[in-house]
C-alpha cells in the first residue's frame, strides 16, 4: 500500500461532506456569496483560537502578506527582511508592492530566522519591516526578534501560513503577539479551505480597520471609497468550510504532535538532523522536516522512498534567494542554502497510522544502512 503525503479522503470523509452540503444549501438559499455570516462566525472563533482581538478573512495567504505590508505603510523602494526558507509567496509579497527583499539567514537546525543574522543585517541595511516565518509549524523566536526590532521601529509581519495550532509557549498561540500575523488556508495547510483563503490577525483596532478597508476596495462604512484598496475578500462558501473544520482542528493538531513525537523517538539514533525536542509541544507539526548529510543523499532518499511508494516532499528545494527573480539579492543566505539543499519532509497528517509510520521509518533505516 502506498503512503500519501496527505489524506483528503479521510479529512473530507462522507460525514464532513454531509455537513458541507447542508451549509452550502443554506448559503444557496440566502444568496449570500461573499462575506456572509460564516465569515463573521469563523473570524470570531479563529481569532479566539489564535489569541487575537481581530481575525480578518482574506482571499489567500499571499494577499494577507501583501496587505500586512501595506497596512504597515511599507512603500516602494523600502527594504523588507525575509528568510530563504519559506514558500515563495513571502518574497513575492515584498516584490509585488515594489519593496526590496533583503535576505536574513536562518538557524541551521530549525530553518527559522536567525537572530544573529537579523542583527548583522540591521547594521548594514535600513529595513522598514521583516517577515519571520513560522516555518513547518515551528514558532520563530519572536521575543528575541522583537527585542532587536522594537528600538529601531522595524515592523514585523509574522508569516503563520503553516502555524494554525503553533504556540510560542503554553497558552501563547501564534497570532497572540503584537505584530500582524498572516495565515493561509490553502487546502493542504493544517486548516484548509476547499480552495483559496487566508487571514490577517491583529490586536490593533486601527490596523484592523485599515485591513478591512483594503480588502474591500477601500470602501468605508458609509459606502464611500476612502482609499485605493483591492478585492481581497473571502468567499462565503470557503468561510463556511473553514468554520466547519474548526471543530476538529485541535484534535487533529494533537494527533500530528503524537506522530511527530513518535518519529522523533524512532529516528533519534539515525544520522539525521531532527527538529529539537523543545518544539514538540509548540509546533503545529504542519510538516516533519529531516536533514540529510548533503544534497545528493537527500535526492537519493527521496527516490528510495518513492521506490517504496512513500511520498516525501522537498520543502524547500532551494532557498528563495536562489529563485530566478531574486538571483541578485542583498543580505545573508548561507545557512538557508545548506538547509534547502539537505531538507526533506516526511509524511505527517492526522490520519497517518502507526503501521504506515513504521514503514516510513524502516524505509529510512534500510536506506541509511546501504
Ligand atoms: C502557503 C504559504 C503561503 C501562501 O499562502 P496562499 O494561501 O497559498 O497564498 C505563504 N507563506 C507560507 C510560508 C506558506 O506556506
């Protein structure tokens, strides 16, 4: 039996389909296609779950990143610090508003923003904002990052696309801090829609107001167009799916954690780079990355697993600094390069069985013993 990277058949099982059809019928009767009552219900519940005063649903996670930068007033030509270990959207958001990405290197073990590199980059570049990513579901070291940035007035956008269920500390979820935090509900994320959707979280009333304006063409409460915005609204149908899925998200994240703990135990004696133990209770375990000796060994393991019908993924095959539009970048990227060269992600989803997981572990054992 093959082992998939995701299991949509289980996630969207007949029981869930039934619930979706029910609310879809309800929405069809109301003809409320955009920003309906489920948008409001979801925003309330998701904000509460992630510890934010305001949660604003948006069209997708990429728009959320872009709108966060706009809400902070980042202007064309200004510099924004990003890391190489993220999805391309983080870099794209900066470029699309005319700002200039500057690379900040990552921690070689976790792939999270390196605070030493951040300090060095801030000495060399005037950054308007930075975008630390809670990559793989691991919390970026926000306390340290904020300590470095706040005296300089550098704005922080946290990319939490992979962090639904990530905690900085017990009772302190991603989204509960004082920065703008973005989320993506792309179907493969821990919490996914039936298409595109995203969100921006903030504690700040004024920023929330600004974001609401931008996402709906700049249209204010009185119906006048107050600023030049855009269409970044979330469909009612997507909001309804997300609201229905919220019921199970905590249990599903718990299951991911159990699987991650089991992987860590079983792989602990293997010559692999693993996520440090301290993250077990904090990560959303969106992904389970392991580090190989070098790029060659990574590709060989990928092929070996494929040969055993086990899906793994190369997140991220290259540092963003190595993507074509960023070939000539400023900043630091050495650890990100190495991290990208050596990292492979093993299957982890709430429906992975112990038996399947054991097969993955055995396949890796056989590979490493060759
Ligand atoms: C998925 C993802 C995004 C983009 O989200 P979309 O909803 O697909 O636009 C941005 N950043 C990271 C880290 C992601 O994983």
